[in-house]
């Protein structure tokens, strides 16, 4: 779904290149984790003598090759199709960026940014969402009721296909997704470089952090803080009712970061997630044999369960 939006190409999920890209992405994560966990390898010179260095470069080269092929396909398509864009015609993300004059390297960087940011995060969030729905069947049923109402409205669905307005109307589903992301933010830490001095109060004392300092913001800790979210360990979608959101500082919710450098794919990813879970809950009832503490969460670049949760998908009868 992400790749089709990005390039406009209809590439099947079992396509050899997609499988290979996924495999390379996982290996890249492993090599990056190993570098982070080996402090001296954070410096370029000793890193070049480390055993993972050449493997890492090969992996990056393979992923770059994938991105370049997608960009070349787009350029060939643009040359062969000189017809003006018609209203309502799908225009890929890369086509839009190309039309505003981005260079080839900038386009390649955008391919990586979108694939890295939208590939695993969506899958992980869907996994956590299913777990929350299985643990809280009362909320699963409320989501399903809302989804069924949308599917029964001929103005919102065409032959069983959700329209944009249908996805936008799934307000309670969105609340459940936002609450899932509060508890399990894929980007559990945010890293920033200060461009000016920053002064904050710590235990009654002013602490000055100079410009140029690299800082880490613990989104996971902030979003599970009693200070901002009463009973923070409890799954409660009502936290994201409009009136409840208005009571909180917006910077206490960082699942998509915040401010001028927040996630550029926020709206797309929310619509993508709502579409996936709408079809899923429309067709299946989800249960699990796992409990909250059965599976350890790992800080593997993104927040990842140590193993997949055990689910039972029971097909609904209409």
C-alpha cells in the first residue's frame, strides 16, 4: 500500500523485490542496532574495521538499488505519458515531488524516508491494535458496530469498498488507534539537535542546555506518565475525545512527533491504519491467549514485541 502510493506502481506483496527489500530492511536494522550497542563503532574510523561494516554497506547498496529502480520506472512512465493530468486521476507521491522540481537525489531520499517511516511502523501498530482489541472485547465490539454502520451506508461504501469519507467517519476506531499508539509508540524515542540554548526547570533549579547538544525525548515515558494521563497503563480510547484532547498539552502525545518536524505521513498513516482495521474487524472477531506481560517489548529501533502475539481470528457470520 505504501509503495503503491509512493510510486503509483501496482507491485504484488509476494513480488521478489518486495521480499528482498523487507529482508534487507531487517538486516539493516540489525546492523544499526549492533553499531549503537558498540560505542566505539559510533565513530566512522573504527566502524570501518568492524565485522558488520561491509555487510552494512552491501545492505544499503541493495536498498539504494531498489529505490533507484522505482525512480527510473517513474521517469520512463512520465516520458511515455505526455497527456495532461486529468481531474480525479491518481497522482503518486513521487510524481507530485517531481513536479515541484526536486532533484534525483532528493527524490531518492524521499523514497527511503517514506519506506522506512511507513513500512514497519504500520505493521507494528496493526499488531498492537489487534492485541488491544483482543484484550478489550468491549472496545472491539464498539469499533465493529461503527464499522458495520459505515459499510451499511451506500453513500459511504461502493460495492463493499470504503470511500475517503467512510474512513474519515470512523471516529471511535481512530480513538482506539491513537490510544494504541499512546501505549505502544513505534518511535518510542525521538532524537533532536538543539539549534539554540534551552533552559528548563528541574527540581526548582534552572538547567541550561547549550545549542548543538544532541537530546533524546522519551515519548514512551511521557505517554505513560500519570502527570498527563490518569491511570496511564489502562487502555482508554476516551482519552482522545475532542474535549479530553483540549485539556492536554499537545506535546504530551508524541507518537507522530510534534512541531515543525513532526511525521509528514501522519494523515496518510492514520487513514491507512483505519482502512486495514476496518476490513479486519468487519470480517473477523479477534481473541488472544496472551496477557499484557507475556511478551517483552524490545527497543529495536522501533518498539517491537519479542515475539508475535497469539491471535485467533474467527470469521464472522452475516
